[in-house]
C-alpha cells in the first residue's frame, strides 16, 4: 500500500470492503474523542453462586417442561425445551406470484452447558476444560450432519445480559437446519467466487496478507491466528482463524483442537481484561454446510462480536445510519488490535488474588 493509503486508513473517513460478505462499512477515524452523552450501562460486582437452585442449566435441576438435568460433571447437551426449529415441520411452501414467498424449515435446537459451575465463563476455564467443549462441538456437528434433513449447523454463544442472554450459566446453542442461513450464505458466495476466479482460498490468502502486515493481529499460536478483520464492524470484533485450510471443526486434528482451545481461552481473557469486566459478546463458528456436497471453498472460522465501545459502560448501538445505510465505526481495527494485543493472557480476577508468600 502507498503512504497515501496508510494515511487514508488512519486519518480520514473511508469505506472498507468486507471480503466475506461483499458489504461495505464506513470508518471515521477522525472522531473517536467526541464526548459521550448517551446511555451508560450498569456493571455489577455481585458474585454469583457456583450453584443456583433456580437455574434450569445447573446439574440436578428441573427444567421448565419437566425434564431433570443429570448431575453432570463436565459438559451437558440437550434438546432446547423451547426450540425455534423442529424436526417434524412439514415441507410446505408458499409462492404467490413471487411476492409472498415462504417455505417450511426443519431443524433441531441443542443447548451445550460448558460446565456444571454456574459462576464461570470461558475466560475462567482452563484450556483442558475448553478443549472438552471444542470436542463436543465437533461431535454435535458430526451427529447433526448425519441427519438427512440438516443442511447447516450453527454453533453460537450469547454471553451477558447486554446481549440479551437470559441465563448466566455458561452455555452455547446449536441451531441446525435444512437451509444455509443468511450470514454464512453470504460468505459462501464470496468464498466460492474467489475460488472460481483465483483457484485458491479467500481466507488462506487473506490470512497470509494479515500475517505479513501484522497490525491487525491480536495473537497467534501454532494452529490459530486471532485478528481484528480489516472490515470489522464492532469495536473489538475478532476473527479466530485456523492456519490450515480446514472446512469444518471435524477436520481439525487433535493438536489443532488444543490450539483452538488455547486461542479461545486467551481471547476471552483478553476481552475481560480490556475493561476489567466480564466482557459480553455474541460468538459463533462458520463452517461448511452439511448438505452432502463437497465444500472445498469453506475455511472454517469463528467470529466474536462484542458490543462494548470504550469502557464497561458504553455500548455501541447499531441504529440510525447503521440500520438505514451501512455499519459505521470510529476507532479503527488497527487501534482495537493494538489494545487487545497489549492485554495479558492471565485473567484479571486471578491476577488480583493475593498471593501467598
Ligand atoms: Zn446454573
Ligand atoms: Zn483456506
Ligand atoms: Zn464467517
């Protein structure tokens, strides 16, 4: 890039192109220091109990529809009691002159409890504990892919009340369905197009460029790189990318799964350390559809979309211009990467514990 280009990225309003979705975002690096008179979120330091008798995810507790959780000791997976998708949905469709279009959608919704402990998050778990979760994700992806009506498996976590998460017990959800939903479908178009035009993988090539430039890399280990994508929308959005071209989580080797667990522990710890708060986010894995087709274009990856902007109490809202035009950000991806790069991999609550001499 020319010097002129560098100045564009750091000093002047500009648009950036999202390679994965073919959408644009507006970056306004000249105005991050404007005064904030908007909404402040509240934080709490109230400790949570390790077991909550009223939590429907804690071991041994009764769930809303009468099932009782086993007294589990590691992870625990079950069908969501209030599933948004059902396997028994009829394959009806509606098309009135191309104007009113609808189709029945079959699917399955699963819940994965990360731990029997009510009071921990990924950031407070060990790499070994997170590895067990990664293995459960791979098992679930495989088992759901075996069902003939499942064409796509979406694994995602909503963490924190700010993200609308109704239960603080550490867990994620898996929604598996017949069709490829909107976000991965947009990425699939771009991944395919790049492969057809250039004969290589868009994300392999993108990763190569980012590793060479370095200024958006947060950290890397043997198997994975965590970076702020060039086109990031959320202030501290990250992309967790395997170095090797693997299309789904099943294809990760045992060693790669360990490095995935290490990357997940470190990014969630750094998020918590950034504003000394249990950092809210939505995260999820994008990977190859399970439609019995070959998908060499897919390079699996995980997104983290955290809503916090400049402190534990200032949230970024996607309203106004974002809803009507396209996303916009002030702090650049490069500045955000620098902030996350300087964070410790040791969780702040652990670091603050008094040490015995
Ligand atoms: Zn619980
Ligand atoms: Zn690739
Ligand atoms: Zn993606």
